[in-house]
C-alpha cells in the first residue's frame, strides 16, 4: 500500500488521490462481509493541475462512496488501483451493464443536498417509480402504485405525488430521496451526510426515519457524517477516517467510551459537554493536509499533540485494543499488542 | 394560464400601434416624394396632385395615420402605390414562400442542433466534439450572404449539381434552406452543447445514475428537458433571425417573398406595402415571443406555478422569467 | 465623510484592477483566444494603416480596364475586380471603413444604451415603462428589416450608415445594461452609499456602473461582430457603402454578378469578413470563460 502510494505521488502528471479502506455491514445472516473496499485509489486529473472541491473528509469519503456506486466521472476521475468487493464480486471489474443492475437495486445512495438531488422538471412520483420500473421490469402503472406506497412509507401524502420538487421543503425532499434510494429494497444504503443540509429540527426527523426504515427493510447502511450525534443515533460500528485513511475503528460503544487515537480524542473534545461550563471548546490545531502532498508518515502527525519523530517518518501499523473489534492505527499503541502485525491483516480483511 | 395568454395578446396591440406609428413617421418625414417615385420623373404637377388626392397623401399626417389604422383594423391594408394591387393580396401571394423558407429551416435547425449539441456534450473533448466545435465556429462566423454565394459558386457554377435561384422545386430549395438554417444551426448547437454540459454535472443527474438508469435514458429523459430551458430563448431568437435572414436569402436567390416585396417597396416608397410587410413581421415576432414564454411554462414547472400565482395577482413581478432568461 | 468615500473609491478601483488582472491571467492560458486577439490586432493595425500602404484615389478608386477581372497573380495577389482595381488594396481599405464605422456605431450605441438602461433600472416608474416599451416596439420588428428600412429611407452615406447600425444595437445594449444594473442595485453597498448621502449621479457612476459593466464586455465584443456583419449585409444589399468606395459587402455584391467569370472577386472579401468575425467570436468566447471561470469547459 505504501509503495503504491509513493509511486502514484511521484508520477509526473498532476493528480490527487484518495486511498481509503472501508468495510461495512454484515449480510443478513452475518456470516460474510457484504462489502469490502481495499486500497482503493482514485485519481483526479484536471487541466490546470489543480484538483477542485477538495474538502478533506467529505471529499475522501464521498469519493469512496461514489466509487462504490461506480459513479466517478471519467474524466476527470480514474480508478487507479484497489478492489471493491461486493458479495464476493469485484465491482471494479464488472461491466457497465452489470453495474446498472446493482445501482439502485442492490446498492443505493442518499446524497448530501436534497435541494439539488432531484430533477426539477419531473414530478416526484415519476422519479421514484422510474427506479422501480427500471429494476423490477413491471408496467408503469404498477410502478406508480409501488412508488405511492414508498411515498406513504416516508410519510409524504400521496395526493402530493404529482407535484414537482420545488413545491416541497428540504426535509420532504430528503425523504423523497430516501424513498428513491429504498424503492427497490437494496442490500446496502450509502448515506452521504444526509442531514448536513437540513435544519436541526428536521435532522432528527429524517434520522429517526432512516433508522426505522433501515430496520424494516433489513438494509445495511454506511453513514458518512461529521456529526457524532448522527453516529450515536444511527450506527453500530464506527470508523474514524482522516485524509482518506481509517485511523480508528470499532463498535460504537468502544469508540464513544474509549476513544484512543489522538484524532478521535480531539474530535470528542470538540463536542460541548452539557454538564461542564467550558469557555472554549477543544480545537485540533492546523489544517487538513493537501491531498496532493500527504505526509509521509502518519497523516495526522503534523497536527498531533503527541507526535514523536517516528510519526513523521513511518506509517503506523494497526494495533488491536481491548474490546470487540476495536483497532487503532497509531504509533502510540504499536507494541502494546504483540499480535499487531497479524491484527493488521485481520483488520484489512474485514 | 388562459388569462395570462389573453393579457399577453392584448399587449400586442400597443406594440403594433407603436411599430406602425414609428414606421409611418419615418416614411413621412424622410426625403423622397412617394408620388414622384410612383408616377415617374416625367409626370406633370396635376398628375402628381391627383395621385396624392387619390391616396390621401394631401391630408395632414395624423389624419393619414388614423385613416390607415382605421382601415387596417378591418383588415384593409390599402392598395400598393406601384402595382395597384391590394396589399393583402400581395402579401398573400408571397408569404407562402417566406414561411416555407423560414419554417423548413427552423425545423431543420432544431433537429440538427439538438442531435449535434447533445452528442457533442456527451462525447465532450472527443475528436468528434473538437472537430464539430471548429466547424461550428467557422460557420458561425460566415455571413449568410457569403455562404450563399460560396454555395452557388460551388454547387451551381463549378459542380453544376443544383440551380442557383428559385425555390419551387426540391433541388432549388436545398441551397436557400441550408443557408437560412446554417447560422441558426451553429448558434443552437453551441448553446445546446454548453447547456447540456452544465446539466450533466448537476446533482440530479448523479441521482439518476445512482438509480441504475441507462445513460441514454438519463440523457434524453432527465438531462435534455433541463437543458432545453435556456434553449427556448435561443430558439425564439432564432425564429426572428430566420425571418431576418430570409430577406437576404430571398434577394440573393430571387425568391418572391415578403423580403423582396419589402426591398422593392422601400426603394419606391410604396407606403402601404411597407406598412403591411412591417405589420406582418412584427406580428410574427410578437407571437413567437409569446410562444417562447409559454414554452417556458410548459417545460419548467417552477415558472408554471409562478404564472399561476402572477395571474392571480393584479401586477406581475418586476423580474418576469422572460426578462430574467434574456439577460442570463 | 470625504475620507470614507475616497477610501471606498480606491478600494473599488483596486478590486476592479484585481478582477481584470485575474481575467487577463485566465485569458492568457486560453491559447485560441490569444491567437484570436493577435489576429484581430493585426487586422486592426493593417486596416488602420491602410492610407500608408495604398493611396485612396490611385489604388482604390481608379479603374484600369486592362486588368479587368484578372485572376490572382504575382502583382495582384488576390486578383483584380471588374474594372481592374486591386482586390487586396480594396479589402484593406474596405476593412478600414468597416472597422471605423462599427466602432463608432458601437460607441454611440454603448453610450446611449448605458444612459437608457441605467435610467430605466435606477429610476423605475414611468421612465422605465416608456423606455422599455419603446425598446419592445423596436425589437418587435426584425432587426435587418428595420435597418434596411432606415438605410433605404435616408441617403446612403457613411455617417448615416453609422447611425443606422447604432440604432440597431441600442435596444439590446439598453436591455442588457438594465438587467445588470437591476442586479447590482439591490446590493448592500449601494444602500451603504446612499446612507452616506451620495448623490444619484455619484452612485450610478462610481458604484453601479463599474460593477454592472464587466459582464457586458463580452456582449460588447460580440456586438462589434454584429456591427461588422450588419454593415456588410447592408452594403451587400446596396444600402450601405456605395461604389466606388470599397467595403467587403459592397465588393461581394459586385463580385456576385461575375460569379461565373471571376471566382476570386467574391471569395476573398468573404474570407476577410469571416476571419474578422471569427476572431471577434473567439475573443468573446475567451473573455466569457475568463470572466466566469465556473462556466469553463
């Protein structure tokens, strides 16, 4: 992995890359992994050599999510390397027509901004029934009926079915997007900051609904978010990602009770505590690294308060911590476990 | 909606009054005596006087204008000073050619530019796209009349494949229609491509792709309708420019249409014929503008609901969608 | 008070400067636009220097029947016309006339357009109604037809031609400027200037126009192209520049009658016209991209 990264960084043409490891949700029987993303590298080439819209975390995970959906625009994005294993198949290697059957049907996605995610000139019902019709190969009338059912599920009155997106509020639009995503009862739902663009009052409503639907539809969900409140509300397992790398992962309980990586600790420090009267919240010093020029060692090292010399030079291995599946990638914990190397392998496969 | 259309149609009336008044005043106040031009240089003063009396040119300007307008309302546009035919019959005999030329080239333009614009946007930066971009730039920059001359030179003079004038037969119509459509095609292709590219990068296209739709469905069902919005203004403007272009094209190919009629009437200061021609053109342009606005409402539900609200109220908002679209 | 407005002024000037520096930097990267600018400057230079190269009476007007319709040769690179005048010389002088007329027309239209558009947008009310209705009326007549009408009725001469072309440009200019001013007028800094007690004139000249004009530059470039096209069209129809004065449209009109005998007569003036228009279109495109980087691609 390290070699590969250096190689791409040293290549002459301008590029940025996202390397991310991501493992998600178990299948219904819980025996094997539904999705496994390994060493995924996506490059973005632009005319001027500048990569636009780089926004740290959001960028990296949104990119990964889009890569899973096979939606990276080419150009400017190119798959460089890595695998996305879904149900034992490498999604990078399947043909576009096979992919069409997976998108929307097996894996679907909820986008960040509901204001722009819906086609403004198409009645919402058509936008929902379209995906049903497309995947279930049923008549337009049946698809419409199913779409109306979906509207009821997301608690939008069916009599508003033929209205256009601009006639709905942001929260309602996001619920319509959720209805589109869940219309074909997918195995995996990727939610990319689904509540960021919404009002706080609406956020709770939408999250509540997502959690409920996830359980009812028996769907696995990957939630990409900046908000620990959302994590606490919806997730079972948590991975903390920084500059495209998973720094810490574990069950929700492990991460919340026992954050180990300095970055995770910093993130929790930034959450106001209701029981204490603090003047200033904790702030992680410095800025996100430039994705075109990632630090050689631990990506968080330049901003880390407990960084040592080794942190700047060498990438840390994965160390297993007490607790169920709790792993961290930090020099602070290297050697605390004799099986660090083995854990590394295990962690990667998960 | 019905009320809106009615309101817009009523707005045509002051515009027509303004146009006729403007043209009438220009005709009357510029040098050149229509009587002399009609009767020839060797006409006697009595003959000229008789001509003036016969055609009401001896009366004061307001009286002349009001008499003309009074008759025009009943559909009587007067008789030509030169040919002595009624203007209505003169226009009737010629408008067929002009409309045929304009509408075939408009249809041609819309079809060709849609297909080219969309395919170019989909295959952005490919060899096809780049070649066509160069071609459209060159063709945009070629003035219509020069293109016409060059096509005559090539196809009629050198290759002898097509005749160099007229509009009657299919072979005769080819060069005029291509020349008339050419500037429209290049303009529309360029804007369709730009508008398509803008739309393709929108979030809702990503949503559509995430649904697992085939890319053809996405382009023709989702993207095209959105891309058409800015195109409507361009199409509206193109109809006007086609009408413009047909004046030049008619004069080059010797086609007997409104354009040639106007050119001849202007040279001889044939006031009724000029007024008739201008009124017809202004009507066409105004109706096209109205259709453009309605087409917006047809394609864009946001504007449709805006109209519903606006017609409910007494006064329309200052930034009507039409103006917003034109300045955009 | 004085100080604060002065500071305001210098700041807006600084900002304007940086905007145009930015635009220039972006424009410079656009190879095609740079080539177009160079080509256009060359055309401009050659045309304006025409009197230094050719003598108007001897080279442009004086017929020489012995060289009648001579095809391109060493002495006359682009050949000669129906009465033996050198086509290259006439193209260069014709370009000079076209360019001078189009720039004058554009200048007139620009000034009148700014006045009308700003007044309509700034004062609103009946001033706006009258101006906009008149513009509606003028725009509801096909522009070529309108210009043909005007050009036929007044005596064909170069000042009259300038007037006619300017007249055709004014409505669009005024409308676009009104749109831009309307966009700017609601901004906070206009209210701020008003609160400071600035006069209407000062607000318009110092605050509104500098902010409203930059997007208009692109349309202005395209308007030059439109003016050039109109001048040639009118001349082609025999309503603009008259023989023996050279103009590209006039030359094409006479060339058209000898299409069978002398192809070069109607080819080269058209090529000159096309190159000029193409350079202007490409400059306009490049400027638009440079002014609005979001639209790039």
